[in-house]
């Protein structure tokens, strides 16, 4: 009975891995592509970074868009691209992937927020030089973390799932051995 629960835990770990894997959109004019591709995150601020991925492509693929330079994606790997600072907030830009002469496209949305090119100190109030005219500059908020712009590769996800499965099996083994030593 304990072996069944260890198998269930391993199956649960594999299911969790499958549910957290990024989904790839594979749309091409008139059908689907023989390769998969993804842009993570699907919405990014101007100046933000996106992870571009291609699966089932035996050669180096390329990704291009009007908001970042053309990027080469090695087979079985991912690549990073930085969205231009002048990308229009709220707009959707088409990202084109090419693998072995086959083209696939998906959209990348630009959020309304912008990230400053360099850190600037927060200002509380600035008085203008004209008489009876005062304006207040409100701080733009905290700029902490990367905001989800860092992607996780398939290899990292597989390694994490393997560690989870090993921990679950190790725990089941220790519990089983411990229970055998308590026989009356």
C-alpha cells in the first residue's frame, strides 16, 4: 500500500510539471507549424525583457519583431530579447519565428507601464520658478524585482521535477523502513 502512495506522489509531481510548462502558440497562415514557439511573458513593459523559445526545431531559429532586434535561437534553447523603450504602451506587436524556412507568428503586448532606463531618486515636490505656480511630482512607485520577465527553461523545469520526485521517493522509503522496524 505504501508503494502505491509513492507512485501517486511521483505521478502528481509529473502532472504538476506538465501544468506549469509554458504553452506554445503555433499558428501559421492556413494551419499550424511543425515546430512550437513561445514568448514569455506575453505582456511586457517598454524596455522589458522577453524569453523566446522554439521547440521541435533541429536548426537555429530566428525571432523578429518591430519592437526588438532579430534574435537567433539555438536548437533546444531559449534566447532573450529586450523590448525597445519607444514601444507604444497598450499596443500588440507581431513576433515572427522562422525555423527551416517555415514561419509562425504570435503577438506580444506592451503594457501601459514603462520602466526607466536608469534608476532615478524619488522626488516629492518640485516648485516651478513662476510666481504662484507649484507642481507636485508623485513618485512612480517601487521598482523591485524583475516583474516576471525572467523565464524558466525546460531543462530547469525537468531538473526541479526530478528533485521533487527524488524527495518524494526518499520520504516514502524512509517511512516504509521506519514502519517495518516497529513490528510487534
